[in-house]
């Protein structure tokens, strides 16, 4: 109906432009809102207030001219001028329930307005380092990214999802050394774990799996391994920190030396083991990716050198003190960034630049990266690099995911302050975990209430929504058990005769669903769907509590069940977009 009203209003404005009442180049944004008071109609527009200055006439004069120029439409019973120049539209009884007919015919199509028009989007999210299990912070990014992918696909975008695997760089060397020390320990050696190594239980499990697969293939007495390795430190402070870093670096170099080609085999085993665990967790969380992109492949394929070569050709890089720098400060960043250190080693930033060039070279119209909030300062430099390479920095969009804290509820397998995503899912359930993550804007801090997520009460938002869906299913089961008839066509015909304020509000929520999906997609804000669904469920529960559904009056029964069925279909569609189940029983 909103689209129909926009079409009518656009035609009226065209008439006013042709008649000279409005400038020929005047193209205002058409705005409508649903009225809160039925006495003011069903829809209202402030277009006359927006047009008065351009027309050089009072808003009420322009409003009346617009009303006079509106084409006739059977859906509208009358149009009135109100207040300082508002235009109120009153729909006929049948038109008020048009949304229900559309929903019953195809709820998915009804809630999937095409605003993307086939634009190609590459959505990269999670991309957690494969050096350990996913934690609760990663889970929020996973829920957001997968819901956003579903939302964009539903609204006409062609979306590919990708996980950037950080399988190169120093953190992978630290992982390899950590596993190797535990490997020696599993073979009977007494070892000292460096303060900068990964000490968690999963490293021990990985090392034991390596022993099971390869036996003593990489064995070396610990004392012999530590020959020439710089000492570690147990102290705090900057000086001790430097000692710790030097120790782990020298240990990495020593392990690489003694293992030779076996080092890459060991490192790949550790990475593959951790990545397999990440994939298992994501699969349990209903998150999947179209592609897994290896950071290591960028260097091996020459992509980093290609990116640097392109930047050099465009005059965006310069040499200073033996290092190579990118002039990002000239393109919006606060300072220039190093791409190649004075020792000839590429920086992480160089790999990121090459990766985003690779994305654009694949022909995407929009690049969406989902990052943790602590990466905020990284946005400007990556956008500057994309602009320098392609002149298309505006194609780069970043969604920042704020941190997650846990409140109340004891975690059965909690270890210190580290809680894995798998543990949270086990404690709170998959649906509650996803919905709680998606219940707030990603840039807002989230306090995850575990006790609330586990509760079966109206205060638990996901339970409240799922219960609305299950309650409607229960109504229809009871209808069949009692051998009562239901005819959706008869229900649609009977709806205009009902004068029920609760029903009117419920239908307004259904009518607003396509707008909710559209706005959520445009703003890349899946949490808006969660909010809209909560309002719909609230209206339904209220309507159910004040109106008996399975009444003897067949016309009334058909009408109320028809509305209930439409609500159920929209709830199922919306929960599906969020990756949450819509159960038939609870």
C-alpha cells in the first residue's frame, strides 16, 4: 500500500510541476507514516510542508493542490487536509487487509522486496585466527554476518560469503611452537612453556593428536632443542616484555632450524586442527561460508607483490630508511603505513591490501567486512589503500562488532575468563544464543544474560517469539481436533466487517513487515528485524489473550484464524532470516 501511495503522490507532483505550481527540477523524497489515531486516517504525508518553500505558497495551499491532483484509486476512500498541511489518506475496509492476502499467497516474496537489483556483494566475516577455539566475541560476529547475508539475499543482492584464514605470519609460528613443545611433553620430555606461547588445553590435545598420527617423527630432546635459545622472563614491565618476545622469536627460529621441512608439516597440522574445530563450531551455529580464503596464498601467488607494483605505478608508495611506505595520509588516513619492513618482510597491512584488491578484481560491487570494534582504527588505512589501487574506496564498508560480556548464570565448562562459543551454545542453546547476539545493534556493547537466555518466560525474547509461532500452530491443531472448519478465503472476505482495535494494530504490524526488511537491509541492521518481530509477537499475544479464536461463529473464526496464519508465516520468515528456528511445539 505504501508503494501504491507513493505512485499516486508522484503522479500528483508531476501534475503540479507541469502546471507550474512547483519548479520543474523539484524532486522531494516522498515520505509516509502510519497514523496512530484512526481519526487521522491510515497513512499521512508531510509532502506539502516539504514543498511549500519551493512553491512559494503556504503548505495548506500546496496540500490542497496535491489532493486535487491525486489520481483516483479504488483502495482509497477519501483524502483529507489536516493541521498545517498534512495529507491524510483513508483506505477502504478491504484495502486495509490487503497485506494478509499477499502473505498467505507467498510470505517469503511479501517480505523480500527487491532493493539490491542484483548487486554483487562479498561479505567477509568472523575470520578468527585459527590459533584456538572461537570465543563468545567471535560468535556475535558470526551471528551478525550470517543474518546479514540472509537479509541481503532476501532483498535482491547476490551475496558471496567468505572467511579469511590467517594462516600466515607470526601467530601461526607461535601456534606451531606451542604445539611442538606439548608434542615433546607428550613423548616424555619435561618442557617449559614460554610466557608468550599458547598454554591452553586445546594445544595439549592437538599435540597428542600429532603424536597419534606421526609418532616420534619430530622428536628432539628438549635440552638439545633449547641450545642457543634466548632466555625467557617471568617478570612484568616493558623490559621483561621485550625479553619474552625475543625468547619466543628465537625459539621459533630454532624449531624451524631443527625440523627443516617438517616444520611446515607440523604447522599445517596445527592450523588444520584448529580450523577444523572452528568449522565444526560454526556448523553447529548454522553458519556456513561460500569460500575460505588463505592469507598464505596471497604471498605464494604473488598477489602482494602485484598490489605493491600497482601502487608503485600509481605513485602511491615511497621508500624510506629501507622500508616501503604507502601514502595513506593523502587519502584520509592519519599517517602513512608501512608495507614492507627494512628486512624485506611484508607487513600484515600489505597482505590486507592485496586481499582487498583481489576482492575487487573478482568483480564485486560492494565489499562488506565485519570486524571487531578494536579494529576501528584500521578502517581508514584499508579504505585509503583501496582508493589508491582502484579509486573505488566507496565500495568498502565495515561493520564493527562491539564486545560481549556475560552476566549471571554459571558456565559448566568455563575456564578462567575465557568462554568458547561452543560452551555458550551448550549452555544457552543455539536459537537463544543467535537471537541474543542479534537483539542489539552490532556497534552497541552486549551483555549476554545466560539465565535469561535459558528461561522459558515472556522476558526471554526468543522464547516469546517462538512461543507465538508455536501457539498459532497449536490453535490449528486444536481446530482440527475439534473438527472445526477453516477457510482462508472466507476469512479474508470477513475481515473488513470486523471493527476490532486489536486486530487493526496487528494488521498494521503485518503491513509494516516489508518496510522493516527493507530498512534492515539498507542499514545492514539485522537487529531491526528482531525488534519488528518482537512487536508483532507482542501484538499477537495481546490479541490472542482478548479474543477467543475457535468460536462457533464460522465467519468470525475464519477471520481470526486467517490473521493468525498470516502472523505465523511472517514470524517464520523473519526468524528464518535471523537463523532461528520457528518451532511448531514448545
